[in-house]
């Protein structure tokens, strides 16, 4: 597998809708986003799911309580409490081609402030907004900014097409448009 170049990422995004909205690069004093040499820095949307302070736990990923999260919409920024986490989503919507696998990483600017960005691989033919788990590892509140960079994706092109894609498997997170807590089906 070889990483896709900026040219190929741009072409797949503009001609096949791989990334929408697609940004060449950011302007102004923001946490950077947009196309890079061999990847794409995606943005944080303005909605979040914050665990309720009165939740007593334990948290079971196989049975997430429906009332665990409080939704926050339309926030320009949000303070993430020390040693806590929340769920968020990408501003961009992704349509991954069958010949591509995507790996995600956090941005160094945010990592240096204690933010851990967790996103699982974007499998071939997966489609949707990314649901992100954002954890503040620091002992201080950490400000997150909507519509600015939150993580980087590296697109890898396969030398051979897979037998079964995420779409073929009818994956449970296919076409997600909202923040989606864990599901077990």
C-alpha cells in the first residue's frame, strides 16, 4: 500500500466526492486543516456529546445507556474537562473508494496540549461523518474549536481490491450523519 499524493486526494474528492466539503488549505490564525502532501487534515464540527456529570458508571461499550450523553450543538468552542472525554464528529463527510484504506492521527498542535484524538480506520467503501473520541489527558481544561483542524488522515491505495468492503458487509456505522455512540449488533 502506498499513500495517495495531494494530487490524487484532490482528484478523488472533486471528481468522486471522497471528501465534502473539500478544503485546499486553511487561512488565518486557526488550527490548520485541508490538503497536505500525503494526507488531509479534517475539521471538528460544532456538535458534541458530553458524558453527563451525574453518570455513576461503569461504562460498558456493549450497552451504552441512552441517557449517558448530553448533546451540545452549535458551539464555536467547548472546554473539555481535565482527564475526561467526549464524542464529536468531523465537519467533512467521507466516501472512501473500494481501493483505499484510511488511517487517522491526531494533530501535533493538539497533542502538545494533552488532547488524544481517536478515530478507527476508514475502511474501503465506508461512508459518513467520522465519530471521534476526544480525551483530555492533561490536568487542565482544554479548549476545542469547531470548524478548525482536529486530526490528519492518510489515504493508502491497495495494490489489489478487497473481496469484501465495509459496504458489502453492511457495516453498522455506514452512512452515519450524526455522532454515533458504540453499537453492538
